[in-house]
């Protein structure tokens, strides 16, 4: 592959070597660039891969992407999905609406993964970063206190890069994970998932809903969701050995599982694939100077649109910790909290998506009827659909086991509607005055932004990724800066 005249040379040393420039690697690199952390991002591919893959960006992810200056453009070009529906053919069983979510983004943003990656890559460039494309990580060796990695360049030569930390954002078949000897136990169910981005005929009943709709039937699961550019995403469970669906296959799936009586609804299949969703979780997310992020650390059924979102939030959790440790603000133990905080989130996700995939693909009619009755009953139970919306939007993710007794809990999300963020800076929110403070009246010192927030009952110290680090802290900025170094989540 010819080397582009503008491609920067691969550095020999860096603080953080990131292998893989999918959504998680790009998020990590953009975050580190914003924080001024020296890093190198490599990807074996010559360019961003076309195709849709993950199509839903959840509110919690948009909140993080706000902090690194990506959400506004992404939202402008995407489509706002209102919520999720579960149907038995045309009969609605349960609907969760995102409308009432307490977030600046009360919707599920529908945008192709390719578009999300393009926006992240553009932002990385704006921040002075780059992706070394066509560079493949072959392996690494320990080189205390960091690692030395071997990389092939686009012209096939071997290069060595030494780094204090290595982050594997290199997907399900992660070279970093394998070279680090980190186990990736789990299952690989036989069943395939068929994915197609389709143009439906105007007036088709399948196209009528603004929601992502799961059709549950004895014939199997079918998900239909609006996308941008007048397209719809279809996802369906299909038998092993099935080929990527064409127009006839999608119409047959819609006819068997979608709104009853619908036929000939598809004009065009724009992109299609089948893949085998695995259910796996890395045994460790950190091993000394090595970290796993995104699909390299966890993979599961795509039902619910959670995978890419979880990876982006992994990256957000790790970025500020690397910055704090590399700048000497916090001890190295802070980095252990990456595994402690994110592995349980991923474990829960693998378990819940697996359970959902199982109940959504019941083929026994009696069991299907019981499931549907249960879902209808759940929909009628106050609070259930709001709880579900919070969960799918990933707004309920927290790093505490403390029960909610009404007081601020360390490790819970602080809504940006309560304490507006200031990029990836720490925020000290002080009670009062009664009117919201304009942005130019906030004060900034070192890594800390101080703002007064109406209605707060106590002082809150908010982490760069939007979680509560401390409550009732001193208000003197020097004391708080010292406190930041001691904020090692337990
Ligand atoms: C067909 C399909 C459909 C999907 N649909 C959905 C969906 O609807 N919803 C959902 O949430 N998720 C979906 N997913 C999963 C989603 O795409 C992933 O969760 C997401 O891509 C994970 O991002 P990542 O950055 O961790 O890894 P990846 O996107 O896999 O990126 C890994 C990157 O690492 C690079 N790389 C790998 N090895 C090396 C190496 N040795 N050296 C250098 N670079 C390397 C690769 O080139 C790649 O760019 C789907 C996946 C597929 C395949």
C-alpha cells in the first residue's frame, strides 16, 4: 500500500499506545488528545470500514460525547428515535419511551456506526491527533514499567513502539487480549443474526413506527428500527448457515414475524450481513500496563443496541484515569478501578442481553404466550417502563452498591442537567445562587472548574466522566485539587 505523503511517521515512544480505531479506540484517543496526553493510535485497516453495524447511540453515550465535542454534529446528522416497543405481530405488548428521560438527549440517536466513527475521527484530528492506518499490532513484550509492541507498517516493515500503557481497543478477536494471556470465557450460540439496512415501500405498515420495534413470534425475533436517509434496520435471528438476506429474504422475515398480512414491503436492501453474536467477558480488564476496552473486553447479542455504547463509556472511564496517573495527580492504583467499575457493567450486560435473546426467540407457542402475558402485565405496572428506558439509555449505570436513600451517592451519574459539564475537567458544584450561572462566570483553576448550581443542598465534586467523586467536600480550590488525587474509587 503506498504511503500517503501526509501520513505522520509512527513514533517510537509514547505514553499510551492504542491498538484499534473503531468507536472505542477513537473515543479514547480523542479524549486523551483533549486532555493533552501523549498517545499513538494504530489500526490495521487502511480506512473506516463501510457498513452499518451498531446503529443506536444511547443518551448516556451522547452525554459523554458532549464532553469531547462530538455530540452536536452527530445529532445534527442522525435521527432521533423515541423509544422501544415489544410487539406480538401488530399487537403492542410493552412500550418504553425515552421522552421523559432526565438528560439533555432524551432520545436514542439513530446513526450508522460508520458515521459515528467518522465524527470521532474528525474530532480527533481537530484536537491534533491522528490514526496511523494500515498499522497492525503483531504482539508485545513486557518492558518494565510498560511494554514494547511490534507493529507492521503499510509497506510491510516491522517497527517497535515502546509505551507506558497499551490499550487493546482491537475488537472481539483482540491481539492485545491474546498476547496478554487474558481469558475470554463465554458462549458462541449457534444461531446467526441477520442484519439488513432496507428501503421500505412508502405506506408500508412496517415503516409506520417511529420506535425501534421488536416483533416476538414463534418464528423467531425480528427488530425493525428507523434509520437515517429513509432507511430501516432489520435484525432477525436466523438458522445457522443462512446467507446475508436479500429483498426476498427480508420480505419473508417480515411476512412471518412482522405486522400480519404485510407482503411485498421492501424496495431495496442497501446493505446486509449475517454474524454470529458471541457472549463473552474478559477475565480481567487490566493486566499491569495493559487494558482492554470495548469488544476486546466484552461481546454479546446486539439486541438492545448496547455494545458500542458500552465500549465508548469504557473509554471515557479509562481516559481521565490515565491522564490523572500520567500527570502525577493520582497514584497508579487509580487505574485498577477501571476493571472494578467497568467489568461488572459488562458482566450485567452480557447476562441481560443473553436472557433477552433467549426469551425473545422462544419457539414453543405456549411459552411464547406466557412471555407475552408477562410483558403486558409488566407494561401495566407503574414504573416498569420508565425503569426500562433508564436502563436501555444506560443512564442507570453506577459504580456503587449503596442503597439509594436520597442523599448523593459516590459513583452515581450526575445529570448534566443538574451540573453542566466543562469538557473533561473536574467540576466542583457549589450550592446557589438561585439563578443558573452563565458559563463565563464559572472559574477554572488547574484541572478544576467551579460553578454555583441553584438548588443544590451540598457541594458536589464531579469526575471528568460525569460520575460523583465526593459530596460535602471543602470549597477551597486548593483543598479540592488535593482531594482529586485521593479520589481512588473503591
Ligand atoms: C454485523 C454487525 C452488526 C452489529 N450490530 C450492532 C448493533 O446493532 N448494536 C450494537 O450495539 N452493536 C452491534 N455490533 C457490535 C458493534 O459493532 C461493536 O460493539 C463495536 O464495533 C465495538 O467497537 P470496538 O471499537 O470495541 O471494536 P471494533 O469496532 O471491532 O474495532 C476494532 C478495531 O481494531 C482494529 N484492529 C483489530 N486488530 C488489530 C491489530 N492487530 N492491529 C491494529 N488494529 C487492529 C480493527 O481494524 C478495528 O478497526 C455489530 C457488529 C457487527 C459485526
